[in-house]
C-alpha cells in the first residue's frame, strides 16, 4: 500500500520500536524505507532481517535531503513520511487509506492523529515520555477511547499523499534542512498546485514521544520561519491562519474538519497582517544582504 519513509540519526532503539509497531499493527504490507545516519553495522543486519530497505550515510544528513533520497527508492502509490520516535496503533493505515480512496482527485494531504505525553498537541496522555517508561500494554488498551474529531489544517507527520503528487512538487525543499518549517513549505507547494484537502484523520492514531532525535543528538535548528519568509514573502503563522484557516494552533480539537479549504479570504485583516509579514520579509532581506 504505502512507501513509509523514516529518517533516523543514531536513534536505533526508538526506530526499532517504530518498525515493530508498523509490522505488528498495520493492516497492509507496506514498504518501509529507512535513512540511517551515524549507524552501527549490527543495526544494519537487524533491519535487513526485518526486510527494511536501507539508505545509509556515516554523516548526519538533513531530514529534507534524507526523505528526498528515500522517496527515490519508493515503489508504492502512496508516500507516508514518519518520524523514528512514533508508535503506530492498530489499523492506523486502514483509516488513512479509506480517506484517500474517498477523495476524487489526486491533491490531498492526510495526517494521523497524535497521542503525545505532553500538553499542547492533539490527544494528551502520558504513556511514557521515553522508551524506558513506555507502557505499550496500556496504550493498546486505551488509544481508541479518546474522543477527538477529524480536524482541518493537517500539517504534520505522519502524513500521507500520492507519490505522483509528491514528485510533482519536488518533495521537501532541501534548503529547509535540518527540517524546521519544511512541512508548511511542502503544504504551500501543494496549495499552489490546487490542493485544498489538509485533513487530520481522528481514527488513525500514532503515539509520538516527541523530538527525540533533535534532543538526543543536539541537532542545531535552522531559522525555518526566516527561510519561509524569504521564499514566500510571509510568515508560517500567516500561512497557517489565512491559507489553512487554522488560527494559531493547527492541532486543536476546535478546528473541526468541514471539507476542502476555500480560497484565501483577502479581507482587511489579511492585508494588514500581510503588510506586517512584508515588513519582516524586507528586514530579513536587509540582514541577508549584510
């Protein structure tokens, strides 16, 4: 069904859990492709036994570049990008595929619903903040009991789209390495080819430990918002609010899915905030020149 693309930087314990959850809880037989940075040879052997397709590098590679390299190896109709610190709950793929099949065109972007051990995300419940405290048994008993709607403005991993759509927009933009703001940039590119479906699918559930790779490896985050402004002329928050119609938080239960997004409502608030974004754009342009 899906080509599942997972970049991983010296994080094999979590990656192994992610893959095991995919093998255990997926309805369909997916193609799993992993990009390994800073790996050990014993890990390669384990992944080969699990029939994982491997792309490797001894040097750290930015997430955008890694995913693009993995997408070149993908052979399935659908691309699913995932983090290496996620646990996929039972039938997560059934619900995503059902949604994709119901859509009558090729332009869509679907995300699973995240269960996270800290507040501020979608479903907040602590089943373990790290792998040592992870309570898999309790998660499998309760993951489906939390009420949460389908929501609009989907803009996070794990995300699903057609490979031909991914190829059409050129995948991730590698200037956003190591990754910040790459998701809204991808969604802006999808918007420009006519995509108006950005849907978080409630029943497709994934437990997310949260930024394990970045914290563990002390990966320096670039100024993704600055890059976004220089590329598109406005801030990521402006895009999320006026294009995604998602307010300040794209993950809340208040943003119930109502169908394909309308075109941008260019009212006086839009133009006022657009001017503010342009001021930021000019500011960054002057900094760049200097």
